[in-house]
C-alpha cells in the first residue's frame, strides 16, 4: 500500500489540482455506475389482463337492512389517569374533576 501523501508540504496550486483531480475521478466513477434508464418492468411484457368493469356508485339505503337493539357494556379504566373516578375518602395524587 502506498504511503499517504503529506499535504502539509504541498503548495496551494498543488492542493487545488489534487482536489480537482479527485472530483473528476469521482464524477467519472459515478457516471460509470449509473443504472440504465430502462427498468426490468419495461423490458418484460405484462400479459393482457381483462379490465375490471367499473361498478356504478349507489347511495347507501339503510331501509334495506334489518336493525335490532343491542346492549353494550363499557369498562372505565381512568383511575390510572386521575380522571372521572372518585371514591369517598380516597385521596388522589392530583385533583380530579369531581373534587
């Protein structure tokens, strides 16, 4: 492996020339590795798939569907968040809405 150059001894013009040379090398190297414009999907022909027919958009009519009443049960787990839970004579670290 070659010894690294001691740039401290180089003149200003030599440093500028070296930077210009390295930039040109980088540009050439980058251009040589650029992918071609055509992609794999451009080169591979897709089979002709039948086009789906577009369905007409209909407004939703709830009278067409049956309805029934249901019962829901909710569990409030707000104790850990100090909100909307209050038991007599229990102190909370922060004031709640009920206090």
